[in-house]
């Protein structure tokens, strides 16, 4: 499998491509990373150095990959956090060109906007751009519950309302939806869930909620779920494998009292997930 991953990069720590690439490689995926920023560290520290890369330069790198004749072999285009409005056009253009070269290729979009605790943390135009133009072009999306609400103009809380919101967003284009950070009011205290939905059904998995903020964990989640799903077409299996790997990554990070993901230390959990959580079909 080959994935063209268009995301941010940092030298210190693990977010964007700096979070997604290694776990994908560890499960045997060939990754072509294209950077949208090249920062010293993620912006959550409040200070960082390095450049945002202009949309024209990002497009130029992608065109260089195309010049090497790689597009017919690309199985997935993956995108995450979009720092500026111009990157969306570059990504959508790349998706169209890859799919023209390989009609079986898919586009997986992590529509990063914010979360329930922090609210939106991107430029005001980005959520609207994602909703109106980017998400409709995707085959797979991986929003958290907060982002799903914005995409659909709803407030998903219960399992039923979250499924209804997923149905609304699937009508716009993406057939496969992974909803992360699902926090139902009637869930067992101290737990959190993920929900995967495609044409074959809907599945939910519950894990303990670990007391940490882990920048980049969503990037790893989107990458692993997309790769597993593209490999098997089985949403339940992709959900189980991804959940297992991410929980063990977060557990190792928590146990180390680390601010940055213990991405390298947890590598065996990507290649050999323990499959310790029960995935339950809910539709």
C-alpha cells in the first residue's frame, strides 16, 4: 500500500506527518509525506519556529511526485490539519489527479477544527471550507464528535444522535466515517468511545479514558484506521486494530508522564495490536 500524506511536520515531538508516518511504516505502508508547515514543535507550546509552506510550494512538491510516475501506484491520499485556506485547493487538486491516474484510490480526510473542551482552534474560514468543499470530496473522514456536530449543524451526544449526524454527513459524500472522542452521557464513567460507520453497518468500541492531553494522537488514529480499512475493507476490524494501538500508545505516554507521544517506544503495538477491546455492532 502507498499513501500520499499531506500534513504538517515538526522536528520536536509528534503531530501531523511527524505522528502519522512512522506508525504507517511500521505496519508496512509506503508513505510519501508532503509537508504543509515545517515547524520546530507544535503550536500548543505557545511558541514555535519555522515556516508555513506556501500552497504553490506544496503543489510543486506534489507535481514532482507525479513527475516520477508515482500517481498510478498511490492507494490513498491522506490529509489532516490545514493551516491556511489555500492548502485545501492543493489537496483537492492532488486527490483529483491521483484518482485520474488510479481510479481505485481513495481520499481520507481528518477534518481538524477543534474539540469539545477547547472549541475551534483553526482560522474561522477553515471549518466552513472543510464542510462545504473538502469533506464532500472525501471517501473516509475521521472527525471527533465536536467536529461531526459542526459538519452537520447538529449536537450529537447520545449514540442515536451521533449515528443520525453520521448519516447526515455521509449523504454529502464520504461513505466511511470514524467518529473519535465519543462521550455519551450514559456511558460508563471514566470511559470514552470510537464509532465507525460504513455501508455495511456501524460499530462502537469503549476504552478507559486516560487523564492526559496527547497532541498528535488524532493524526495517528486517522492514519492507522485509514490504512487498516483500505487494506481489508472491514470497518469493525480496522476499528479494533486502531483502538488497540492508540490505547497502548496513550497508556505508554501517560505512564512516562510525557507531554509528547511515546511514538517510537510504542511501535510494536502498531505492528502487533493486542486486540484487547470488544467492538460491538450497533446497526
